[in-house]
């Protein structure tokens, strides 16, 4: 049987961290929490649990996750955010493959809870994530803040039954704040890459984002919160383009 290290990233996660840790009982043989110097009760709650708590200066989502993997005791790593938790069905699937490990990485669906409602549409489900892997055969990559784990060429992946529960936002305000924060990070990344957007992009892409999320991905079935999610997603698209354009304008002054 293989042994699994669970790696969790935190920053002011007192609302979520205990649920995340509890969901790993019977699954993880080692749990390490890498914290970006929380100022709430995150550290206190972690120290009550059987986890290793390490603080490390945050330098970016991708950078932090790659560093956190190096703190795992075992090469087989299960990566979670503090606002995520394993469903009972997913726990059973992972326990089973611990005795029958036959791939380099495993992915599964993520189901998001938004303001108390499980979201099944809007392009949010199934949100498949590769989160369990042999850490010697891949690394975190992508464009901050949108990270993803990529296995080396030739590696094998398999799908596991069961959902990864994601307790994303407790309020609409929290969602809008995150959209503003993430659009700023992404705009900076685009600027550094030299990626430019014209006025047509700024006008059409947010509209298309809403149509795609609300109509083509049936966000309307999720009712009021489905509509809210799709509107905020479209606004976030607008923000990242106008912020990128503004950075280029400021750079030539």
C-alpha cells in the first residue's frame, strides 16, 4: 500500500480548515499545512490537529504550491485548498487506489457550494481537477492565479468517482472582492507576457462569457445564484481586459 501526503495551502482560513482536515481522516498518512502568515485563528486550529504547520512567504499561487509539495513526506501527494473537502464517495475511491495504485495521477470532479447552494451548471460542474499524483512526475504550472498541475509527457491519468467539495464563497461580496483581486493579478501576468487586448475584446468577450455561462452552460437552471455567478464572471472578464489595457497605457506615459 502506498502512503499519501496531503498538502493544504492556507491564508486566513479559520472558517474552512477544520472541515478540510477532518475529511482527510483515514486517507492521508501525512498532512502538511503551508500557511501564508494568517492573522486569524488558522494556526491555532491547525495546531489542535495532527498536522504539520509551516509558514512560508507567498510569492504567487503556482510558486507557493510547488514549494509546498517539497514539504510532503511521501512522493504521492493529494493537494487541496483549505476551502475544499473530500466527499465520502471520493474518500472511498482514494482509499481503494492506495492499495491499487496503477496510474501516475488521478483526477476527479469538483462540486462548488456558493452561498449555501450547490452549483451544478454555469460551467462550474463537472470541474475536473488533477489533485492526486506522484510528485516526482509533474509540477504546478499555468498563469497566476489560475494554476494547474501537469504531469510529465508519457504519464498516465485515471478518473476517480466522487466529488471534491468546494466551499467557495459565503457571500456575493466575497465573490466580487475575489473577482477584483484575481483580475488584477491576471492583468499583471498578461502585461508581463506582452498580451494586449483591443476595444472589441473589451466589449465582446464579457458578453460572450455571460452567454456561454448562463445559456450554453445552463446557468439559468441554478436559479438566482446561477444568474449572479454568470454576471460576476462576465464582469471579471471585463475587468481583466480593461486592467491589462490600462497597464499598457500607463507604461508609455
